[in-house]
C-alpha cells in the first residue's frame, strides 16, 4: 500500500493553492458556466415559456423519438455486449484481439460518417436503395435509420465495460458451478450476472446517455422532418437556428438534466462497485 | 466408486502435459498425485472431473466410460485451489448451490436443503458462519466451505486441487489431519493434488509420483520413501522422513456421525 | 504418419477435417457452455451493424476510380477543411494536455472543498449531448455572451472563428487526458519523490525529471484520444464555428454539405479519407495503450 507524500517533501502551500485555484477557475469557466448558461437562458422568458417550449407538440414528438431510439439501441447493445464479453472473457480462441479491435471501431468513426455509412447502404443511391424503394420501406429519413445510427454509435459501450471485468474475474466460479451440476443458463444467471452487475449498469448508463444525446450521426440520416424524424438534439438545433433561443435552451435543459443524472448515477455506481469486495476498476475512457 | 484412468494423454499448444497415464483407484481410496509444478497432476485431476478433455485414452467410473459425459453429470466434487466460492453468495447459499440447481423434480424441498446444509456446516465446523460472505472468512474457513459445497451433492468422487496450498503452515497441518479423518468417516473415493511431499505422505493411502506428464511410481507412502523406483522419485522424496503418529492436538470431528440420508450411503 | 509437436492431425489427412480436430486448434476446450452461440451472435451482429456499412462505404468509394477519388479529396476547399480540422484538434488537444495534467494532479494530490464534485464534473463533456454543448458554448462566447463580452473588450473574437472551434474541441476532449493520467498518478509510489528530495532535487526538478517521464505514456495516450475525438467532432463545433468555407469549415460539416448537394462522390471520398486517418489513429492509440500497460506492469 503506497503512502502519501509527506508535506515536508511536497510543494509549498502557496504553490499548492495557486494550482488548486487555477484548476478550479478552469473547471468553472469550462464546465460550470455552460451549465449555468443553459439554465439561465431556458428560464429567461419565465417559467411559463419554459414549460411551453417543452409541451409543444414537436418537442414532445422529438422526446418520444429520442426515447424510442434509446429504448431499442440500449437493450440491443446490451445483449450484444453480454454475448461478446462472455465469449471473449471466458474462452481462449484465435482472433480474439482482432475481434476486440473490430468492436472498438465505432469509437474511432466520426459521428457524421457513422450516419453517412447507413445512407450509402440504405439511401436511394445505396446498395439496398432500389430494393427498399420497390418495397416501399423507408429506412433513411425515417425512424429505422435513426435507430440504426444510434445503435452504431453506442455499439461498444457495454461490451467495453464488461470485458475487462469478466476477464479479471476469470472462469473459476463458473467451472465450480459446472462441477456442481448447474446448466449453462443457471450458471450465467446465478453466478456470472451478480458478479458483473455494476459493470453492466455502468455500461447501460453510459450507453443510454450517448444514445439520447447523439447528434451528428442522427443528423445525417434524419431528414430533419419536424414532428417526425427529429430527436431532441435535432430539435434543439432547429429551434436555435430559428433564433428561438429560449425554446432551444429549454429543450436543451432537458438534455442537460439527462447529463447530470448520468453523472450522478455514474458516481454512485463507482462508489458501490468499489465497496464491493474484489470488484476491479472500470474504465470510462479508453 | 472406483476410478480407472486408461492410457490418457493430453497436450497443450507447444508441450505435452500428459503422456499415456494409467492409474487405478479403488473404491474409498485416498490417492495423492504428487509432483513438481508442470508435471501434469492438475491437468489429470481436471480431466477426471471433466473440466478439461483428454486427447486420447479413457476415464472410467465403476467401469462406465465418462469421456462423453459433461462434468455436471459426472457427480464429482471438485475443490479448487483458490476455492472458487461464489463471492456474492453467503456461506449457506454456496453450500446449498449444488442442490438448488437440480431440475425441479429431483430438487429437495427447502427444509431438506436447510437440514443438509446445516449438517455439512457442522461437519466442517463452521456452524455459526452460515450467513457470512466468503470475503469475511479466513483462508482455512473458505477451504472448508469449498469442501462442504463439494460434498453437498453426494459426489461419487472427491477431487481436491492443491487444497491447502494457499494457507499458512500451521493451518495446513491442522487441515491435513482433518481431511484424513474426514475421509475415514465418509469413505468417498478421493484424489488430491499436491507438490508438498509431507502432505502426500501424511494424508494419502496411495501416493502417485508424477513428473513431466508421466507416472514415476505408484505405491504406499512407505513404498515410495523406502523403495523409490526411479532416480527422480529418490531425489524428489530425498530428505523426507515418514511422518509419525503425533500426539499433538487433533482437530476433532463431532461425535455424531452423518446420517445415511445426508450422504446417501451407509455410515461406517 | 508422425504426430506433430502440437498433436494436431497431419495436414490434409482424413483426421484433419473432423470437427474435434478443428475445435482443438481454433479454441481451447472448455467446460463452460455457450461459446458457439455467443460468438456466433457477436460476429453476426458486428458484421451487420459495423462491418457491412463500413465496407459498403469503402467499396463504393472505389467505384469512382482513383482519379475521381483524388480529385474529390484534393479540392482546395476540402484541403482547407482538413487543415482547419487538424490544426484546431491539435491545438485543443495540446490545451487539454496541459490543463488535463493540471486537473489530474490537483485532483489526485490535494484535498480541498468540492474535490469530489469537481472529479464527477470532469466527465460532463462525455455525458452532455454535443448539441447542448454547442449552443451553450456559442452563447457563452458570442460577442454579447457572458465571456464573449470580456473577451471582445480585449479584442479577442472567439465565436464564429477557428478559435471558437478550438474552445469547443477543448471542452470535448477534456475528460480524455484527465481520466487517462489520473490512475497512473494515483498509482505512483511516493518513495521516488522522497528519494529525489533527499538527493537534493527541487520540487520542479523532481516533477520534470522523475514524475513527468513516468506519466509520459498516459499523457500521450490521452492526447491521442482527445485529438482523435476532436477530428471527428460535429455537434459541439458547428454552432460556434463560423462555418465559412476555406476558413472555419470543419471536415464533418463539409461532408454534410456535399450530401445535401447530392455530391455522393465527394462526400464518400472525404469520408473514406477520414476513415483511413481515424483507423491509423486507432492503431496508434492501441499501441500507446499497450505501452502504457507495459510501463505500469514493470513498476
């Protein structure tokens, strides 16, 4: 257990306080001010205008679409994450490293390009474009395209949280369960799942935050049709471009609330996971 | 239940772990697989359990070929080197696990499970600790929970992988004697793996000395010490003297012998 | 026929093609269930969602022919956009390097009121939707904004200039450096610094000659991550950038503009070029992280 640097050796107090001061100032300017500004602009027209902006039909539709996209993307990537983590962490096979790199690909792709690749696949000029048009199926500029783009950009989140944790925990407990007569599903539900629950929750929280907040990718596939193919972030953009600042910030404050809830949950989960004996550290950022 | 290991070989990428190993273990025997690290003893144990699969050869339990039988159907009790206790379950739930995963029609009722777990915990002298979590137990206590858990499913054979390797010397000595006594009570065919000569000679009826994937000698503790069959055995068992029956404090088992219903066989 | 060292059946013998032979060589046998099912699903899902669309894009770009590709990618406007994206991402990442290190240091080493709050806030750029960040930063730095006002009196224009892009990218990239450096700092043994002090080093010397080299792999990794993120960032940038072609237009915006003009060739070409750069960066980051991990283990 390493010990703290004694103050006899550490920087003198004035230096320390200067550094703390600069750091705090930086944090306030960079992080706190924007939050404060969103709130103040949202309420600039009074509470009634604030609620009005949120209750507006287009805003409501945008909210519904955002929730729908998240409600599909998160569970889908959850199932994927669990499957990928199980096969990667509990077994030895060739090509594992390649698989890991491929899973990380969406992180490396710019959001706009994440949307573009689906346009090139399902748009009118895309590979499946003519076939889709012939069968009157709309993917691009419609909800399915938005869902797909959301799934893509949030693809690795849950897998990346689960894989290191499951690797760290090894296979001993699952093997013990096998010798005791447990079947595959029983082993997973009763032995593995409780051990990974915090990492799972953590991944879901991050995945959800990104799914609801995604802008670039959705912007490309959306078509920006008010009331139909706009998610909350897109709706914010529209309002802002129409110089309707109060409405834009009001809707934005909803998204900001999401961010704050995400941060709170994240911190709480980190606290619980560390208190749980033998829980490895989770990585937020690669 | 007798075990026959018939000409078993196993390789991993780049090296041969087991080479044509044959071994017969009579019902109720207590056998030690003794050898240095890497000699293949743990691999052999895991193959008997069904956790790893042999490349060639057969494993027979009472004459039945187990090669195609999955580990969960082999009725083996396996005690892992690092216990592999389910960290999020209490001691009680750990021991009861094997009973609760049985298919519905074979599963005992809650009362029965309760009784059995309590009986086992008493047997391993951990009565008051049923609601503790593994992280709250000492190494020796965890090892006994692992043993109780393995015994709960009425195993036909008990397999222990370096059971006392992670414990300090004093606890090891105590648990060794305790294991011997337990075996004398229960008469479950048992195989344990160790690299510690003292342990093997003190506890086992039969010692199997292994080296580099092959069996060097099979014999009683007296035989391998006084009549080593190969230079390796002579060197490996070198300066060891046979443990004498010591009058030191023995870890006692409770006076009540386990009932047949609990262990599914007539008590001795 | 002799057995090879690994015990695999001889090449092309009848035994070579049995299922058991393949099983042994592709993966280690295990008693745990579900390998085929989970790996199968993983690969299918991965192919459908990620590999198929990406390959479609790359293949489509080859249809134009190399000449058309180069022509599309080397237009002055496109090159200018690359320049803007690169330089702004670079400057922002450097800013994050300095301030990220400072923040990580202060958070790990000092106790002060609100430390935990600040620690939690660091992840805000990660959690906040980019569009919200975009409009908030724009309003903040616009000439009439809270900060814009002061800056204008000093003669500095931030909003609607490349400087605005830098500010937005610095916001976005902040957590990367902090979160990569923090664990390394936390794991540092005080013994090294104490030894340096007993040997007569000043605090600054200890920092630059003992601590900084230890942090180097993590710093570089964080820098590369922030840079890579900044290159592709869209939502937080387009509001505050001037979006003027040749001056403050970033590559993602250019791609969207081309799409809106139905210039699929141009859009795809630029996108593929960006993809190549992103993947090279991903590779570099992987190597940096492996380096960081090895450095950690040696300690």
